């Protein structure tokens, strides 16, 4: 699960307009416990005012499908289900995300797991707002039995889910914002706009080029707790690409001289202790990039970089904080920054 209130990216929206035929239009709002920003580049005579309503309506649909904070959402109803024989039929939105989730679970060897909420809650990082503290081993073992994405049957053909364990639940927060970005991008394309950038809570998709003919630019936040949310660590160029980042440097607690972050390893039930503080992923869609960034936090560079290097059109930057506080970078073979 990603920290919901601190956008990881600072998008560079400023640029030089070329001629009078390029008009930039910005839409902003709130969704998924964070904010969104959409910028479209339109001809001076192209109407854009109707887009705001369409954007907000589309985001409401996605929230009604996958928000665990909405009692009557699809995901909330699925989580309340106890019957392991019942087929739970789902919407196209839910199925698209679950298909990507299943792919991520396999590619990352279980490092991405959308059923990990019981452990996240146990450590005090969940929606129940319990005190952040180290649980007992017995508590971890108890909650661990409720975790495992393989305990959900996914039928793409039948468009349904089925629980194999009545206690298993879903939380798609680590990919839902990415899916929202992808869906807004699709909406904008269908309405005839080709050059645009979409951002939800720091997750981004940038289409084509800026009006000055150059790629869009996005900044990766400096991965330190004391850094301001607009403090830029690296800048990347994007063209028809998504960029997502996961970090553990703002949501953690300390106990007994150890630092415990909100990124939980699904295989151990404990917060990661590999020194990874930030992962940025570039891919052709934001849903996948969003989930993969979380998984690479768990995997670390030794396992994660080879996985990314074997994926087509996917790049990453893994940042590890060493014992002396120095930040060490581990880029995939094609990851490039401007500074």
C-alpha cells in the first residue's frame, strides 16, 4: 500500500506555447483520497469545458468499484462475502484491474499481493487507524493465514471472482490510482485530444509531446523524510509513457531502534528491511507501473532489476538508503534521467 497523502511526483507543466493554435487547459479535483491534475493541449477553437464533468464521473465509477472506504463498492461487497462456493460477478473495471493484479503477482513471485490488508492493518498502517506498533509473532501468524492472492479464483471468461478462503480480502490501493490514470487517458483520447498529461496522487501518464515539441518532464521526489514534497531528486522525460513511484520514507514508525515502514513483505508478514526507500517505474500503462513499483520495494535491486530487464518497454530506478545515510541508485538497463 502506498502512502496516500504525499504525491511522489512533481510534474513540470510549464512550457513555451508554439503559436496561437495551442491552448493548454487544466482540470483539477479530488479522488481516491488524493488529488488529480489533467492538462490537455487543444486547438484554440476546440471546446474542452465538458471534459471536467466526464473526468469526475469516470473517477466516481472507478471508486464505486474499488474503494474499500465505500461500503457499497464492489470490492467492499466482495470482502464481506464468506461463501467459498459463490461466484462473485464483477464489472469490466474490476476485472481489468484483477487481470493486471494476477499478472503482477506471477511476475513478482508474490511480492505484489492485493490480499495483504490484514497484515497492513495489524502493523497500524491500514484504514482502521490502530496504533502503529510491532505485533507479536502469534498475531502475525494468525493474520498471515488470511493472505495470499492465489486464494482467489479469477475467471476472466466468466467475469467473476470466487474465494477459496472465506477470510481473504482485497485491497487494490497500490494499483487503483494507476488504473484511474489509464482510464482518464483513454477518456481524453476518445474525446479527440492527443497531447495531454494525467496525474493522480503522483502517478502519471504523458501522451505524445508538449506544444514546444519536447517530451513531458516529471520530477521524482527526494526520498527522505525531511524533504519537501516538491523537492526534486531526479527528472525524467516521458512520451507515451506512464511513471509511478512507491516510497517508504514518509509512512513509518520506530521501535527498539528499528524502523518499520508501511511496505509489508507478503512472504514474511513484516515490513521490508532491505534499505529500499523509493522505486520509480516507467511503463506503457500506469496500472502495471503502479503495482510493479510496490513489488520492487519488496524485492529490492538484486531480484528486482533482473525482472525489469526482462520486461519489454519497462524501466525502473530503485533507490537504497545505506547505513551511512547515502542514497545508492540501482537503475534498470534503459532507465534515463536528466539530472
